[in-house]
């Protein structure tokens, strides 16, 4: 158990940060999960809207220090690339049918 005043404060603040980081990471995971489900369904319009929410959740997590900004950039890039690949496939399918 912490004895010094500074150690008591450090324990308290680290617990508060842990709760905040857990909430931010959970929000990111939930947003990404919904986004990937919409991609699997092939709903490009809904996926592009959800991508904006994922970007926002990632940026908020980075702002709070829960996720490093480079990881945020990498994840946003990968998620955007997934959407672009599916959108390109849909366009090529439409051209093939016409």
C-alpha cells in the first residue's frame, strides 16, 4: 500500500487514466467492429459514414493518450484502404455488367 502522499496520488491518477484509456479503446474497438461488419455486407455508403466515426474515435483516443498517434495513422490508413478496395471492386462489377 502506498504510504507517501505522492505515491497515493500516483496510484489514484493511474487508476483514473486506466479507466479513461479502457473506455477510449473500447469505443475504438466497437466502431471498428461496426465498420468491418458493414464492409462484409457490402454496404459502401454506410461503411463510409462509419469510417468517419472510426476516425473520430481513433483521434479522440490519441488525444487522450490511450493510443499512440502513429498507430492511429496506420489504422486509419488500413481501414480506408479496405473501403477503397471494396468500392473499386463494386465499380468494376458494375462496368462488367453494363
